[in-house]
C-alpha cells in the first residue's frame, strides 16, 4: 500500500488531541505522563494511518463556543419536543425525507453539519450526495411544507455556525454573499 | 443553605432529568410507527440525557480532574450516535423498511427513481428482474438487487468510505 506522507505540521492538531485524551484518561497531567502520551501518540499516528482531515485553515474560538452553546440549547429543546411528540402523537406522527443542499463543498463541513443535525433530536441523515453536498434527512413530525422550510433554515443555520467557526475564507464569502442577496431581496 | 446542599440538589435534578430522557426514548420506541421514527427515539434523547447524567456526576464529584473524562465520554457518544443512526436509517430506507404513508414529503424518492430510470435497470449481475423497482413488499432479494443497481447508478450518492477524491 502506498501512502503519501503527511507533513508533521498537519498532524499537530491530531497529536495534541491524542495527548490531551491520554492525560484525561489517566487524570494525570504531569509532564512525564504527557511526554509518554506524546510518544504513544506518535506511534499510533504512524502505525494506524488515516487520511488527513482537510481543515479550512481558520479557527474562530468565539464562534465555536457560541456554536456549542447553541447546539446544547437546540438539543435540549428538541429532546423535549421528541418526548412530546412520542407521548401526544405517537403512531400518528407524520415525518418527511427532505433534501437540503448545503453551500459548502468541503467534506469536513458537510460531515460536521450532518453530524450536528443528526444529534439534534428529530432528524437523521438518510443519505448524502457528495457531489452536490446534499443531505437527505429524515425528520420527525413534519406535516406541512412550511415545517419543511423551517427545518431547512435550521440546517443552513447550523452550517453557517460551523463555517463561522472552522470554515475557510471562501466559505465565509459564500455566507456573506448569501446574506447580502437575502437582504436585497427583502428590501426590494 | 450552603453551597454543598445547593450543588447536591442540582446534581439530583440533573440525574432525574437525565433519566427522564431515557424514559422518553422508551416511550418513543413503543409509540412511533416505523423504523426510521423509532431511530429518532432510540438515539436522540440520550444525547441530552447522557449530558444531564454526566453533568450531575460532575456536580456530585466536584473534582476538576474528572471533568475531562466526562467530556470525553460525552464526545465519544456524540461521535458514534449519528453514525449508527445513519447506517441503520440508510439501510432501512434502501431496503424499504419504512412506511411511506408516514411520510408527508419524500424528496429522496424522486432522486432514487430518476437514477434508476436513467440506468434503465437491466442489472449486470442479474439477467431478468425487471420488477425490482415495483417490489413494494419486503422482498430482500429484490431490495438487494435494486440496492446494487442504485449504487451503480449513483456512485456519488455514497460517501466514499476510503476518502479518496482529493481536492474536494
């Protein structure tokens, strides 16, 4: 098996993550333990080869934190909604399979968006069209086209939050252009 | 009331609310009509339920060293839950283990149909099963045959497991 070597710089985020995990699992952050963790991380990274994740080259910590807080809020609200739907509607629940076309073309953003929307109760990813970044989502308790539209907006907002946190500059530009067009369309 | 007592009460509230989420999952499993909607109940309320349980645990333990482990436990749950839900959901949709009458809108159906029509469906392996598309009952053989045709027709609709195709 041939493999392209990954430059060390690209592996640093993964290494840092593995070392933090090592420390967390031992609940010991002393230098000796972390150095041993780093040694193991280096072995793991080199023996168990994975294709590198293509990061967007941007990281906005504030937007990331905001995203996490919003995410937990969303999950909390939606959990109670699913409970309510289960109790009140049960077998009469109407669902929908919706296609949502994302704006980003990056695998990382599409995967993360799909992941996030899957974690928020009431929706799961049934299929993905990678060439057009389209997610096909099964959504609980969608009865009308208006509900479907609301849901689509939610998915796009999640994508936007992710792009603001870790998306590339080009993706940020797409978001900004979209906003601008929406505003112009609104005032016209 | 001192802070200890307040934290104890908070922890207890978190634990009870977290358990409530498991109850929600059980109710959903019982009451939802088909595989896909049950998947929602089976996987989702736990995300928040586990969050509350771990939060309660953190409030009870009150040791900073334990917090990263709890976060890790939650993170790994977050990473694995959507994958399993997706795999079951996708397999369920493609083998037609879903009740179309519970769907108000189905936008994937059109795509699948169009792709099947474009291929015109004489499959490479099987010589004559033209009815694969019409087999509405849970005929596993037909479903699998259609699955094969589908994958051929829309290779892009699948996520490349090997993560090839650089530059996208």
